[in-house]
C-alpha cells in the first residue's frame, strides 16, 4: 500500500468520508478506516494499462488532484490518505487508452508535470484557450502559432474550417500578417455569370478616356495587341496569377501570349491557344475609328474601348473590361451603334482544358447600359496574396479559421499549401504551417475564412 497524506486543516467533530466512483467503471473502489485516527485506505481493482488519478473535494463541487499517478496492472492498488477536515470526498479518475501512456491527454506535458502545475492530466486544454497545455507551457512569454501542421481529408463538395491560434504571451501588443501560398493556386476552375438584365449585376461606368493611358499601338492598328503590366496586384485567372495582359484591338484580353485573331469563334474552340477574356471579340478596327485606354488602380484595372469601329460594317462600340484584384471580371457596355451578330463574349482557359464560360456568341445579347459580372468560384478564395492582417493584444490568443474546400467537379489530391504568419516585431521568425488536404474526389481551395473581425481568447 502506498501512503499519501492529504492534510486538510479545519475544525471538525466527526469526519464524513466518501469514495466516489465514476459510472460504469469496474474498478470497485473502497475506503476503509485505518487504526490511526484520521487516516484511511483508498483501494481499487486496477485494469491493465490504465493511468489512475485521485481527486479530493470537501463539497463535491470543487475537485483537486492529489499528486498521484498510477499505472494499472490488474492488481488491487491502494493508497493511505489522511484528512483533518469535517468531511472529505475522494474519487478515482482514469484514462481509457488501449496502451499505457504517461501523457494520457496527449498535450505535450507528462501527467506528473501537469499535476505539479495544477493542470488536469485528462484534459489537453485545461485553460480552454485553444492551445494544448504543453504548448502553452513551452511558449510561455513568447509569440507562437498553433498547430504546427494541418492535415484534413474531405469528400467531394465538402467544406471544413480548421482553427489556427495566434498566441501573444508577451506584455505588448503586436501586429501580424497571414498569407496562404502553395498548390491551392491551381484550384479556381469554375466561374459564374450574372448580368444587369436579371438585376444581379450593376452597371457602373467610370469613363477613363481623359484620365487613363492611351494604348498607342492598338489605338491605330488593325489586328494588333499591346502588353500592359499589372500593378500593384497580379490578376488570378483559372488558378494562375498573371502580371501582364495583352490588349487586342479586336475586343479581347489574353494572358501568356498575344491573341490578335479577328475571326471570333465559340469561347471553347480549339483555336483559343491562350487564356482569354472576350469583352466584344470581333473584327474591330481602330484605323477606322476609336481608341483604347487603360487605368490601373489599387484594386482594379480598367480597359476601355472608346467608339471603336467595325472593319467590314458600319457602327462603333464603347465598352470596358474591368479586372478586379479578387478575380471578378466586370464587362460594361456603354453604347453599340452596330451589330453584335459577329461577336463573342466570355472567358476561357487555354486549349485542351475545356474550362470557360460563354455569355454570347454571334447573337443579340449586348445592349446599351448592359453589365455582365463573371465571378470565380468558390467566392472569396484570395489566392497567393496576403489575405489577413491583425493585432494580437498582450497576453491574448487570437483565433483565425482556415477554410478547406473540395470542389465537386474536380478530382485529385493530396493538395499542399503553406500558411505563413509574420509578426511585426524584430528578431521574431516567420511561422510556417504546412497544410495538406486529401479529397475523395474534387479539387480543393485553401484560404482564410476569418478573421473578418477576430475572436480573442484570453
């Protein structure tokens, strides 16, 4: 029998002593009075590989652990206990692991260390902060990010948010930036279309003919293209980020290579060898009339075709292609004085992918004041850019949610990304968290769902 003296000082007349057992446990605890007054023997039938702990209480509401941990071996175990309290209760707690462990809650702190620190050895996050006890102890007084690795498996079309905790256990507030980079940049494969005819897109014309930069080459040529460097953002299109666009005199933008074709085709035809955005793809001719302008802003690029003429027929068209930094494409049609029966409107990835969206092909669709919005899906997947900033208050833990998504229309996996957290404090390393997503069928998008406003856990 092991002896442990639990001395509870106070006035008492008759000690009321109880042994409390958790429901459905087969240990069969017993409490017996010893020969010496105020001392008792607490015994139980142990089960192999279980870790046992003893708790003590005076009121059945507040329980404290005694600094005792014992491994079950199939034999009867007992401890000698002593108390001078008016009444005292003891109860037995244990782990139900299949094999023995000296860290039964797997929080990085041994059972003995947790008992010494006054933490619960059966609860991985005894302080309810989101951090395991072992992590909180190891990074006390420091900046840290938990967890160190994220691994999830999803089925097709399933989404899941996984919490990430930014801990500032210092005496000063510190700013931080979060970014997601990696293989998730090849994930946006679907787009949706809305227009002002249905009331789901808003016509918002911003004239740049006086404020924008005139593209000299395509403003005085037939079947030409001119490169424009994107700044300050790269434009995400079908999962790739592009820093340069090619503006064609024939009413389209292309990526990776110029497209000067005057013969418009259906948006997914084999002739489209580079990714394109067709605003009014047809046989246009700025030698006959019109100019083309662009204006780069902090969150969008506007390309404006101003009264551009048709090569083989009368009339002009004035329209804009607007590239927003979040991947959304806006098409605004101000005036059309000719026919749209030889024009293509839509977007497409390069040949062979079968990925694209056609709004119109050689049909009466475009009208004055029409707005068309082409949005990447799923919405809000800011890929490859810093997507969250914030401030971690002193002695606080801030939670952000990582959104993991498997698109139903795609197949593959696993997919890898990296979450990076940079603190605005000198001599503080960047924290990198590898993220792995496996899917039964579907292509994932990994991005931050929060913070829009952060939740503080302190």
